[in-house]
């Protein structure tokens, strides 16, 4: 049973008396949760990511530019606090990100350049069921105190409850429309990876590495590059990865 604080958070972010604007149905639930978390913990920004066993499954919401950068970097590079929290099934509390460059050599320099100085990632899970991650960041180094950590854990529990409720209402064997929209990025990347295996004559792991390296080098999102590959506007070649734009 959810704690009193978790129920309070759910009542706030679900905002039953405030219908979502047309075209933003459901989207604002995640935005409200992220915005509320930044005020309650407090932190500088927040993001919620849907996860799959293979990694980042899509960003459900992020509060601002740096938070979006944080989510996109982890998705593109395949490394960062979010992925570690999901894989290890426990929070990752990095209060001084600049000191974690050895752990995440690709993520840390770009994240710190974006103004992110501390990251706190909380897995959204129930037992062995893993659903996603709540990411919080600060623009100055410093740990969460006990009260702030407790608040963050309650927001993670609230996000988990929302995810479970959404999926409970989904059709058998499918994803709720809100979650399916976020998961579209995962499907596009999976499809692009398969195409690159043929074009570049490499295995699936190397194909994904090529995609991530190309996206990072060109300062674009992994999803954007994957969509270009699927649309045959970008081609990878054996031994090297020169593009062929139509």
C-alpha cells in the first residue's frame, strides 16, 4: 500500500480536477511529476525515462534543457546514472558528477558542460519488474540529505504507481498509448541497428556502437539518426562509416 506521502504526490500530479489540454493528454502528468519533484526535493531539474532490458526505452518527460540533454546523452551513449540505476536495481547518487568521469567517460564531460553537477537516479520497479528511472539533477555539487532522499524515493514510488496503472489499462500484450509513444524511439533504434548490421557487415552490438558514435560525433540524438537510417537518408558502409545523404 502506498504511503501517505506517495498518495499526496499522486493526488497532486494526477490533478483530477485539471483536465489535460488537447493534444497533451497524459503528457502533462509526467511534466507535473517532474516539476513537482524539483520543488519538493529540491533539485534543478528532473526527467522520467521508460526503460527496456536493452536500455533506454524513451523519455516520458523532462523539465528543461539540461534535463533533456541528460536523458538524450544517456540514450545516445548507452551509459550514465540512469542505466546503472536500472541495471543494478538500486539508486545511483552521484553528488559530484565531475569526479565520475572514469565511470562514465562519455556522459560526464557533456553533462557537466550542459550545467549538470550532480545526478540522482532512482529505478522505477516493483520486485523483479523493472519499468523505468526517475532522474534528478542539480546545477551545483552536493548530496541529498535524508529528508530530500526520502522525498525523491517517494516521487519514484509515485512514478512507478502511475506506470503500473497505465499498463494495467493497456490491451493484452500491448503498451498503453502513452508508453507506446515513448517506446517508439526504442523500436526505431532497433530497426536501424538491424539495417546497419547489413550495411556495415558487423554484428548487432557493433552496429549499435556505430550508431551511438555517429550520433554523438554529429551532436544529434540517437533517435534522429536512427530515423534517418530507416528512411535510407543515411547509410553506413563496411570498415568505415561515411554517410550517403540522398
